C-alpha cells in the first residue's frame, strides 16, 4: 500500500514540475509566436475603444477638456500596464525562438528518469527534515531539470549524502497527493496550458486567427452609447500624435471665429462656462427669457457632408499643404466625420459656426442663443418669436443636408431647461436624472475602493456646479466640501509665508493705487538677510515686492496689530531726504 502511494506521489510531483518547466513554457512560446502580435494589436484597439467611450462619457458629463486626458491616463494605467507586460512577454518569446533546450530522445528519457529518482531522495514530500545543504542541493537539481541540463544533474546526483532514508507516512502521502492533484488541475485550467487546445486543433487555430485579423483590420468601430450608434475612428499612435499636433495650431485660429456662447471642445470654455452664461442671461433679463426652444441635430457626425466641411476650412486657411492634411482628416471615413478623431471636433464646430451660429447672430440678431456641439438652445420673450427662429434653423440645416430631431420643443423656462447635463432654472440648477441614476447604479456595482473614489471625484466635479449638496450626501454618504472648506494651507518648514504673484520692483509701483494684502519679514535675499516681502494686488492681479525700509516695516507691523488692518488700499510715493537720497513711503 505504502509503495504505491509513494510512486503515485512521485509521479505527480514529476508531472507537476514537467508542466511548470517544460510543457507550459513551450505552449506559451508557441501561442505568443502564433497570436501574440495580433492579440497585442487587438488589445490595444480595445483599450483605445474603451478610452474613447469613457472620453464621450466624461465629455457628456461636462468635464473640462484639459482634465479629461489626465483622468483617462489614471483610469487606464492598469490596462496599459498589462498591455506593456504582454508585449514584454512576446519579446522574450521571440528571443527564445532560436534557443533550443531540446535533448535527444535517449538523453531526455535519462533526464526524466534521473529526476524522478532524485525526487525520492531529496524532495521535501519524502524528506520533510532537510539540512540547508540538502535544500540548496535540491534547488540546483530542479534548476538543472528546468534547463534540460543532464550533465549538471548527473554531477549533482553524486553529491547526495549516502544513507538517505525515505519518509514513511501514508496519511501525509494521501494529503500531499490531494494537494498536488489540485495544483495540476489549476495549471491545466489556466494560461498558458488552456491554449493548448487551440494550438493542437487546426480548425480552431485557423478560426481564432481569422477573428483576430478581422478585429485589427478595421480602422473604425461601431459602438452604442445611450441608444445612439456612433462610428469611431481608430488610428495608430503615430497618426494620432500627428493629428493632435496639427489641430493644436488649427484650433487656435478657429477659436477666434466662434461666437461666445458655443462651448464644445473649446479651451477655457465647456459645459460649466456655457451654463453660467445661460444662468446670467436668465437672471439679468427675466422678461426676455420666459420661453426656451431646444433642439438637437440628427446624427450630426454621421451625416455631416464632407464637401461642406472642406469648403469651410478653405474659407479660413489658404496654405495648400495644410488644406491637403485637413482634407485627409475629413475623408478618413467613407462618409460623415468621425466622432473619435481630434480633428472632427474643430471641423464640426466650424461647419455649424459658419452655417448656423453667425447666421442667427449676425443676420437675425438672436440675442440668447447657445450651442454645445450638436445641441442648441434659444431663449426668447414669446413662443411665437421662438417658432420663427425654429423655422430659420431648419432652413439653414436643410442647406447642408442636416435635419433637426423631431424631439425639439418650445416650452416655458420655469419648467426647467434640460441642457448640458443639468436642469437649469433661473434660481437654481439640478443634475440631469439620467446622470444621477447612472452614478447610483455604478456605486452599487463597483466594489473597488480606488474605483469608487474615482467615481465620487468625477461626480463631485459635476454636482459642485449645481445646487446638489443634499443629493451628493445621499448618494455618497459624504458632505460636499471644496478645498476651501477644508481650511488647510501649505506650512513651510521655515515658518515663513509664501505669497502668489510675480516679484516687481518697487519703482514700478510709484504713484499706482495698490491693495496691500500681507507681509513677511526676515527674508534672506541676495541684497541682505533681513528683508521684508509685501504681498499686493494691482488691478486685480497678485504681485509682490521686497523692501528694507524701516518706515514701511514699522507701518506694516502696526497694521498687523489692528483687528481689520489687512487688506488696505494705498499708493507708494517717493520722498527725498538727506543729501538727495530717495525713500519710498505709503500714502
């Protein structure tokens, strides 16, 4: 009984080590060399697609464009890291391609037979009490087996102490057999062994390779968001960098041509800026903004005519080389302009700027008009006025083969304007219902603390621009507080205050009205050890200057003792004393 258990255990140990050191590495290398390149490309496309979808989500939520890229880098850091790791494994497989560990059949049989014999003599399962020497010796034997080093293994076998007795305990053997069987099962049901079936079956091999080729062959993908189907352009990193660099220059020229109340994909604007414009107009002119007309262009990016977009670019730019590049960007898809391409943002804005924004503003003098991408809003005094503007908008869109969705409506502002992810009223703003529901659902589904913190931070970025303190507390369990509310500040080790703004010469401030905000003494500079720095404001801009004037330092010290001494308004003037010497004084 005990002999069969020992043999069974030894055979299982050998099988386990053969799987780990010989079989699985071969399978992995064969799989990587067969599919690795295609899988890396497919996985890269998958990451890009998810990033684009997340970009759309953040874009629709009103996130600042300057912050979206940084958020995406953080959120997809793990995915990108996994891709890089996989690419590293592929590189190693390529390096190992020309390295052959294989022995002849006789030598391989000798290696396996000798290793099985040494398992009896030195493996911990048969020898639970080992010296440090024996442990190190067996590790070297395992290394020799892993590397097909028959010569080293034969040499190491000679070093085994004579008279080694094999441990005898059936209960222990049974337990060890159960454990190692489980480990073998785990190996055979995980990567890379689970890929053996694909490698051994010609039909499966061919089918899988075809699937991967189909994925990486496409340069655009179709996704669905909120029931909308969108075509997304997939470009290589090199091409995306080129598009980004060119559009950085192009957008600076285009931005000058946009009306003030359009905010999509424009630096220093966005949903919150546009919402503030709407709220300001509602509060300043309640009589002139009693009603609203809201509209949405049907499948704007898919239906935008490429020839009209190119015509708009030619109106702005005359450089032939640049126009060739812009035309290529526009014509990457068979028709329409791709939502996932940086150039499409500027192209879409320019098209609607020419054919809609300036037409309404310049020809019809529409005072309260706002556009965010393909969504538009007009405010007016009466319904009749807005219906007339509605007809004008329809006419303009027909000129460029676009149409307005049938869900357009004219309604009283007091109902609330569902626009930019918020429901806007003159006296308060709420978050759109769909956004609240989606956040609540995600918080329920997500268990990762890190991901939950990211979700809460993103949700705070939206709710802080609305009247949503109670909602934020209800859905997150946290009080909505800004950094200002925390009442913390940087405390330098030297205990000295740090003031914002550029350092200016006191000479530049003579006879200028300034606001003195604060001061700090004992500052070391090139001019001396005990200098005084004064924080000021000039025309609303923070600045600071150094002084060694005992008179100024004395006055500042007195003001400091006053309960409401700072800030105070003053003017710096010059006075002459002594032998034509000049001093600077507060007046």
